[in-house]
């Protein structure tokens, strides 16, 4: 049941109280209107303190102790857009009526009051009040959503690795690893990961979930967990992708999928067994500045269909070689002219970081993309993971 519209009548003429309750008796009886009465501005303020949910104030202008214009000024100080003031004065008192309207009154009525006309004015005010209340409700929901997104963003960043020193791996010092993910919205669909498989093998992931926002973030968390859980017990990148795909495809909603580059690196030899599941082709930067693009195997993204076969590739990082993986948020970043950063620009940029640390290269790529985009809004998540063999 809808709450009644609460109306405060402020007038020093006591006869008006009887007139209003008689005319609106049906609406009062049905619970549509609820009337309150005061005889001057000071009494009105006291009633409003006791009943802060008053919707409409029907106020005379000329009253003792505190007149209607002063009351209107006090109401304006409350900053309640959903509270509508209808001012009442003698027909010839147009100067005060004009001042009231200029001061924010919703409408006015003249004495003697035409109650049919007053009913139409109140109906119009009720429509505006409903609109304002709905807008305030939506703003409240947006504030709650923004708060939830902030928490989701913190959780998402917390589950991505932030410590890049490999723990409990005897050969951890043979590589330099770093990564970053910068979401286009509060939460993103890109993710990176790396984890210990055994004393000599490291699993690592670069991935991009279809879509944006909360659904992509949820699918991202599920995908990361499945790949890691599967990869910690298997040295074959293709087998890991096959198993992860079957699990994701059986649970995928709204046809979501995730492109993945997944690799298993032997820290003793630098050999990487990798499977590219529909993802951007990574690069290997050699110490002489030569940039090599890793070939793909024509695999589909994870989560689209169950039972798909996956084929792996192999590359060996020699000392000084750097593997650069990224998502399309890097190459497809747009500037204010809607030009994309592009693969050629990325390939031309990489040789500048031959002697840089992994962290320096990650930051360098991110900075160059941001400089290129300028003031253009970020359209996609920007994620980079770099592994340098020492």
C-alpha cells in the first residue's frame, strides 16, 4: 500500500482547516492524504520537526510571527527537492506571489481558494514528488552499486598476484617477472597469474574475458581458479587448457568465453610449453633487439564449446630473452582521434627495453599506451605480464 501524501496547511485563518478537511474528506478517509495544520511559520517549523516526511506545504504569505516568504526561505535551507510549497495570498498581492515563485515555490493559489483548482495543483505536485522520490531511490541504488563495485575492485586486485618474488622455488632467481592490470571500469575481465608447479616448473597465465563489468569479473575469478587448480598438477599446457575449457563450457552463462595464453616454464632450461587459446600473440625480445612473435596453433577460446582439442607450441628463452604477454587493451587502446595504438607500435617499442627489468618494461608499456591515448577514455582493460630470463 502506498504511503499517504502528507500536507501541511499553514494559515492564520482557522476556517480553512475545516474547509480543507471537508473538501478532501474522501481522500483522507481512503488514506491518500494526511493533513497537518499550523497558524504561522514558527508553528509550521515545529510541525516539520515532528513530521520530517511532510510532502506538500500549503502556506499563506501574510501571517503573524513568521510570514510565508520567511518560512519558504527556511524550507529552502533544508534542501529537500521532494518537498513542494504552494503559496497562498490575495488575488491582488502579485508582488509577493512573484517573489515566492522566484524563491522556489512550486505553485500558488489565490484567495478565496478555488478548491477544485487547488486539487489540480496538488495533483501536479504529487506527480513531481513521485518523480523526485524515484530519482532519489535510483541515486541511492547507484550509490550502493558504486560501493559494491569498489569492494569488488579491491577483492579483484587482491586475488591477482602482487608479490613478484617466486616463493619456495630453488631456481626463482633465474627469471625476473612482473605484471600489471588496469581495469577500464571499476572491475575488469582481464587477469594474469603465475604459480609454482614443482621445484623447477612455473605456470603462468595471461587472459581476457569477453564482456565488461561485474559478469566479466566473476567469470574471470572462476577462470583463474580453474586454470590454476588444473595447472598445479599437470605439466602439459594443452591438457590444462582442455580440462579448463570443458569445466568452463559446462558452467558458462550468456555465452561468455575467455581468451588465454598459458605457459609452463622449465626454469632449468628456459623451455616454455605453451598453448594459445584464441589470445593475442606474445612476443619474445632478444638481447640484440630482435622481436619475435610467437606462432599460434588455431585453438579456440575457453568456455565456448565442450570437448575441443588444444594444441601446444614450444619456445626456449635464452639468457637475456624476454617474453612479453598482453591483452588487446594494449594494442586496441584509442586516442582522441579514434586511432589505435596497434601491434606495430608495440613491436617498435619493445627494443627500447632490452636492458630494462621486467617491472621497468611493464611500466614502460603502460606509460606509452597512456601517453598515446591522452585524454581519450580507456575503453578496455590494459594488462601486461613480462618474464625475463636472467
